[in-house]
C-alpha cells in the first residue's frame, strides 16, 4: 500500500532532476539500480538467511522479516535526507483531492496513447498475477520446492533486468510504443517457453531473457509519459 505512493513519486521526480535529452538514460539507471538491489538481496538471502534456515529453521522467517525491515528503514532514512524537490504547481489553481483526481482521469481519457497504454499495462498486471503463483508451484513440483532453485530463478531474472536496463539507456529509441509492444511480446514468449518442462537451465535461460526484454518495454514508454505529461499530472 505504501509502495504505490513511493513509485509514482519517484518517477514524477526524475524529470525535475535531468534535462529531457538525458531522461531515457536516467530512467535506465533508475531501473538498473532498482533491479540491482534485489539482486544483492538474493545473494545475501541465499547465503546468510540460507545458513540460518539450515541451522535454525524455526527462526528463519522471523530473521528474514527483521533483516527486511531494517533495510527498508535504512532506505527510508536515506531518502528522507535527500534535498526536497518542489513540484511545478505555480500555474495551477488550488484543487481538492476529488477535483484533482477527476482532472487526472480526464487528462488520461483525452490522451489516446496514454489511455491505451495504461489499459494494456493494467491487463498485463492482471495476466501476470497468476504466473507468480504458478512460478512457486512449478518450483515445488519440478524442483522439490528448494529455496536455492527459487533464488537462482529470481537471480537470473533480476540479472537480466539489470543488463537490459543498462542496454536500453544506450539505445536511441524513437518509437516507445513499438518498443512497449515488442518487449511485452518477447516477455510473453519467454514465459510460455518456461513451461517446456522441469529443466533447471531452461528456467534460467528464459528468466534471463524475460529480464532482458522487460526494460525494453517499460523504460522507453515511461520516459515518453514523463515527457508528454505535465508535472501536475505526473
């Protein structure tokens, strides 16, 4: 619940920090670091928490929750210490929450590209949600539910995300909608190929491929939104 406040605010702040011609690069760096941290977290959990699970299985979940909580509190403290970013609101009249929300929906409705892309994103999240459940079930059925195999699958996906995000930042993408559609098509194909069977390296390969393709879909279209949507609506 709290995260849905943080991520839009983070995305809305980036155009106030860099010039427009470096926005794609900045978003790529943001996406890369956002993937790099879970990558490091998986490495820590696979070693430190893995050792705790082996020695003290009864304390495993409590230990994981404490470590996770401390990491979020430290991150929050770092963010709190950053300089303030003042939003551009000088040219707008003061509005109430409901009026502001209505104006936001009207802005989306009047922008065809924004409307269609947000609808596709909503459907994507709807269709991806069952995959996360199947992901865990496949690990249980095919690989014995091992903590290590699941960590490797997540590691390979996030490693692909880091590499894909860095690569996208070096590309000159002039058609973000085209990249959005092709990126999602490739991700969908990789998910289908994961269903071939209980083969460890097959899962690793297509998780890496999915991670590489996803930034190609998400980073350019987010950059486009930041360029065409005024600060008040971002």
